[in-house]
C-alpha cells in the first residue's frame, strides 16, 4: 500500500507505525502519534494509505477521521471533530442517560479502534479537554 500511494521514507514510516500499532495487543497503552508538517507535506497521502489498509482488511469500521473545520474534514473525507464527538452539546445534556445525543455519539464511536484528528493545531486546550471527556463516556 505504501508503494501504491508513493509514500516517501518518512511517510512510509508514519504509515507503518500506525498499521503496526493496530496489529499489536490492544491491552497495551493506546498508540499516539502526531503526524505534523505544513501544508503540502503529504499528510493526506498517509491518511489515504491508512484508510486503504483498513479497507483492504475489511476493518474500515474501526477507523474514524475527523478535523476541526469543515474544509479540512472534507479534504480527507471526514467529519468535523465537533460533530463526530458532539463537542458543542451541553455536558448536562450529553451525560443524561436518555440523551439522544449521547446515544448517537456512542453509536459513532462503537467499534472505533483508530481515531485520527487532522489539523489538530487549529484546536485549543478546551477542545482537547472536551475530546478527552467525551471519549471517556
């Protein structure tokens, strides 16, 4: 897959680290990686290769891509982080066991093993705090 997407050496390394992490024992600590760089460095090529790998193994339901803005999300075929994780829903509403927002968010997260947040540098500390809280529900 790395050859199909003509990934360079660093891109291939990032790709292999991500797919190797998916293959390891899930009881270990979660795998975390920051794939950074200015526009045009090929991050979206890495994401496309990761998506293709998951699709080839028929486990693409385990993979979620998000981004902070609609344009960034559209560029990688994703949802906004706010939408996917219900970040703009009031905490009181979200934590209500009868909340449809909670059920929908849990439904979107069900089965997700790999969560990719593109363009994370557009997000602030409060956003990351909310993401952490919402992923713990």
